[in-house]
C-alpha cells in the first residue's frame, strides 16, 4: 500500500513530513522493521515505542506513527492520539478488512472463556459451519489446530487481523474469538466487527491494568456495546451491568435465574454433567463429559451461541455429549497412582473456589491444592486465593506461577497471609515452596490413596516466566516426572 493511502486510513491529527512511498509492512517492534516498514510507536508497560523510533528508522522504516512528534527524524511522522488505535486501523486495511467476510463471535469473561470457546467451535462444526478459533489454548485456521504458544489470548492487532485473513483464505466462514479485557481496552479487537458478544462470569482480575473493578467491567462491556447480539449469563452478579450496556438484542442463559436458555435438574459426578435444557423451540437432555456446575454454565453459553446463529439445538446438544474437553482444564494425569492428579487453569479466587468445590465431593481422602499467582498481575487477588485454599482444601501448597519481574517470595507470602487469616496452619495445612517443581514433588509425596491433588494456575501452558526469561514448563509433564520418582509410571 502507498503511505499516502494508509495515512488516509489512520487519519492522523497532523503529519510532519511528506507521506509518500510504498509501505511493505507494519511493525510495533523495532526489531521487526525492515526496508519499507511503517513503524508504530506504542507505549507499553516496560518500554515505550517512542524510544525505539530512531532504531526503526535506521533499520529502514518508511515512516513512524507517534503520539508526540520527535525531533531529528528523517522520515514522515503521523501524529495520532493513540498509536494502538492507529495500528488496529492500519492492520485492518492492510489485510483487506477480513472480519467483513466472517461471522465473528466474541467471548469475554473472567473465567470460562476458553471452555466456552472450545464448546462453541464444536457445536458450530457439528452444524456444518467452518469456524476458526483464536484463544488462550489454541488457534484454528482452516481445518488445522495449532497451540497458542504466545501467552497472549487476544493477539495484537496486526497478528489478529493476519489470522482472520488466513481464515478467510482457508475457507472458514466464522471465528470464535476470546476477547480479553486487555484486548478490548487496548483496542486490539478494534475492527473485528463482532456479530455476537457472549459474556461468561465476571468477577475481578487484571487490576494491574484497569486499576478498579469498574474499569475492568467497562473494558469487558465494550464487547456487548459493539455486538448487535449480546449473550449474557443471567446467574452472574454482573448480569445487570452488562444488560444495561448491551447495544441491541440480548439472549440470556442460566441455571438459577429465569433465562431464555435454562438448565434444570443438573446432575454432576466425576464422569461429567447432565441437565435438562429449556430453550426457545427446543427441550431435551444434554450430557457433558465435564464435571462441575460452572461447566454446565459454559455449555449453556455455547448452546446460546448456536441458538443465536439459528443452528439446530438437538445437533448442538449431541455435539456437547461427544466433546473431548479442553487441554489443561480439569485434566487428569494418570500414571497408575492410587490418588487423582488434576491439572487446571484456575488462577482467580472465584475459579479456584469453583474447581475445589467440584473436586471435594469426588475426594475420598484429602484434597491437596498447589497454586500461586502471577507476577505483574492483579495483586488484590492473592490473599483471596490463599483464603479459598485454606477454606476448601485440606492442604494448601503456595508456589510460583509466572513471577515475572516481581519477587516470588513477596507474591507467595501475600497468598500465604490470606491462607493464615482463614485458619491455615503453617507446616500442617499450609506450605510455602517457591520452586514449583519442588512444590509439585512435595504434593505427590504427601498424597495417599483416595486423595485428590489439584495443580492450579498453569493448565495447558508450556512456559513459565521468571524475570524476563520464558522457560519451558508443563505442569502435566512435571507431575508425571514426580509420579515416576515415586514409582508410578505408565507409557
């Protein structure tokens, strides 16, 4: 594209220099710049892109999109109010406005996004649609599923628009997109043109970015304020908030509250869940090979998406009965040991409580929970998570979970303080072991016949952040190694 044409798309407040020449690429990282690249100076948490504009120009940038004019540059500067918004607009144009050729289903919430997304993809496929997927665990393009190794649930705008364009090229007719509060607030999802916006449960998370619960909710609400159809959880405490902010039509689901799609006679055991669904135009039993009431809620959200798209609910219900579940979500690690090992992604007080409450009736012995809290993320949830562990687990082992640039001991002590405040006894029902591998090994050593061992917080993830290092990590693999050290292993 010509720089002049992209300048028209971006619509800067002013331009310093003459925007001419051919743009050969877009970048917001100076290390990705080559000849002909238009560089976007995006302010970040640790770094400010404005500090790297000179480096980008030296690497061949044809121009720079900036929020403040910089002195001494030899390339045109497009001065904008928000570089991220300009980046999203440029990416949309660069990749040919791909969302216009897809039915875009956005899913947001504190917990439940990933499971709901997986279930929604399965019911869409069963109904003959060809959905793509962009989410925490996986990315589906065409008929291929790839793991999401980026640790960014909602990618930055250029990567996101590139994926949508690849889906169009591969023949996908729709996309299920996990829309995080970061992705919405930082305008990564701008120009995704959502057709449906679904909300799972909304509690409190990511206050390191949003600062207040109100601002966090407001970021989530951007999805339903854009989508012409909002799918809302009538059981959730935040339901009224989102209903007030929905742009147009609202479709509800729930188990307790009156809703358009309602589950009754809910039964759950270790094999899964069953319930009766009452929905507009269809009633019947739904079986889900996933335990826990919260998974029934996730299934209802997926069924509501199917209904919103005029798909056959009988077909959707049948698809849910065949689902293989989600990697790292209540995933069993079985090496022949006489106790259960369960890996889950629960990383908030609310999700941890739901998982522990689901596991408690399935536990004949002790319930042992190993978890931590990520560094550079909402610190207010740490004591609350410790308190949940103390109340609902027999033994709580606090350990590292992506400490990043924070001191792991400070994070873990904040969690432990919450556990002590809820009655946990140091050395008996509470252990603090910073090293996650050592913590898992200790938990396996403690576990006996009939116990259930929960490894929470990492789930499917294949890495752990210490400082600025991204190190290989897999809770499932580490659990198998610990089990093997104690004599339990299967091929």
